[in-house]
C-alpha cells in the first residue's frame, strides 16, 4: 500500500548538508499497522513527511495505493491538483494536534472538506459522522481549548479521516499524552484500522506503542532502515535489536563455565512446559535469569533467558532438544552479554 524506493532526503542549510533519509526502502502492506521506531534525529519525521510529499524527496520514489506520488509532484515547488487529490487520500495525525483554536471541533473536521470543495450540508453530515466514530459526538460545538489532550487528538484523527483516506500517517500522535490516554488513542487507531481497513503508518520512539498495535515494525538509524519485518519475523531473527527491545531480557552467567541462552516462544510453543521437560529429560538444574511474556496481535509471545550448567560444548544436546520443540534458541555470547543494545526509549516527548 505504501512503498518507497531509495528514498533520500538531504536538507541544505547555509553552511552544511544533513542527510535525513539515506536510501529508505519501505514496504507497508494493505491493512496493516506499521510502526517506525528510532532515536531522535533518526529521520522518522522526514520519512513520514516525504511519504505524503509534504517534503520533497531529494531522490527516490514514493508510491501510495498504486500512485507514484513523486511522479505526480513533478518539478514545481507548489503541489499541483493531481498531487493535492492524491494527498487527500492520505490522512495525517500530528503530535501537537494542529487544531485551529478559532474554529469549533466540527469546523476543524470540516476544514479539509472545504478545501476539497464539498458542499456545506455534506460537510456537516460527514463531520458529525466522523466525530461520532471517534467518540466525540457531543463535542461538535466545543472549541479545542475546552478539550483534553486525548479529545484533541480524537478531533485530529476525525479531521485526518475527512477525505476517506486509505492510509493514515501518524507522527508521534500519542507522545504528548499520558499513558492511559495513549492506550485509548492506540485502541482507536486499531479499531479504525480494523473497521475501515485503514492502513496505518506510525512513527514513534516508544516501544510500547509498537508492542500494543503494530503488525510490523522497522528500526531507523541515521536515515536508514536497519531492521524491518512483522513482529513475529523480528522475534525470529537472531540478534534482532527490535526483538530485544520488544522483549527485553537481561541477566549474565553466574559462573564462567555456564551457558546462557535466550529462548523465544511463539504460538503453540508458548503453552508447552518445555523448561521442566528439559530439566527432567537431561537431569540438569536450570536457572531463569529473565523473562518477558506478552500478547502481540492476539498471539502469546515471549522470551526467556536461562542458564545451563556447563560450557556450550556440553550443552549441545539440551539446546538441540529446545530447538526440536520448535523454539528459537540463541546462545548468548558471554562477552557480548554485557553489551545489550542501548535503550531506544528516550524519556518523554520533545
Ligand atoms: N527542515 C530541516 N532543515 C534542516 N535539517 C533538518 C530539517 N528537518 C530535519 N532536519 C534534520 O534531519 C535529521 C532527521 O530529522 P527528523 O526530524 O526526521 O528526525 P526524527 O527521527 O523525527 O527525530 P525526533 O524523534 O526528534 O522527532 C536531523 O538531523 C534533523 O536535524
Ligand atoms: Mg520527529
């Protein structure tokens, strides 16, 4: 539904160039919620602004719903009619809501419809329908300053849906909200994704957001996508930094001649008593150093870090047993165990 090829953005300032996007190939499938995560300055906002051509890419192409937006945009500095039309099929939600304070809630939602030249009556009908959809049917006549942050973001989402978009882009939509409101907004995005078949591309620096609603995720660093895939694929990738961030497990070997392994459980394997089977079958004492279990996309997924007595060479058979049970087993290098990837999560919103 959204594809970028070699997307590159170089900002020119007076004395230097900043490469914010460095050949990004992104592929978001129809109907999925896709999260892009990365540290501040990684290029996340640049990516989302290039996807709807709010920002002109320096090179590369952007295709949304089969339309090559980069070709539509041409070379002119201002958006032409074809691009404006294509863009109306892409909704955008912002961190700071970007509502007009002089307009009522309803008039804010009507704004994009006015720009599209929709008649007054039809605008009203559509705006009220959308406000109902986001749970604000009774706030049509209120002004933004009379709303809570979560309510303002609901208005922002209703406005983004005005052009019946197939794609919703969200740049840190929940970063200015408290945890409980964040959950309710994420739930709303999930509901819209399911009810309307909306494809959602969201940018966040919070791993929890990815965990709560994303089907797929990508990790950005210095303008590049360094990892991407469905959450299950990522968890099945040995050494995946995203998987580690989604399911952090810590702990180091208690003695140099012990072996530490990370086990990832998905689906049916998550319900099996594999650890006790392992202990009984090989008569070994197993220590659990850390564990994280969660439900992702309705599936039970988890990771566990365990310690087995003896060096790796002595544990080849028990590790083979775990793999035979359909589990993914990664042996933690004792030297690398202390260098667990830096936390992505930064404190609060900027
Ligand atoms: N309009 C601009 N002019 C010049 N440089 C810019 C511009 N916008 C962004 N940059 C630079 O491009 C890089 C990527 O910025 P971007 O805003 O895309 O990062 P981000 O991942 O969204 O960060 P954050 O999490 O802080 O929002 C940064 O080095 C930034 O300083
Ligand atoms: Mg940003």
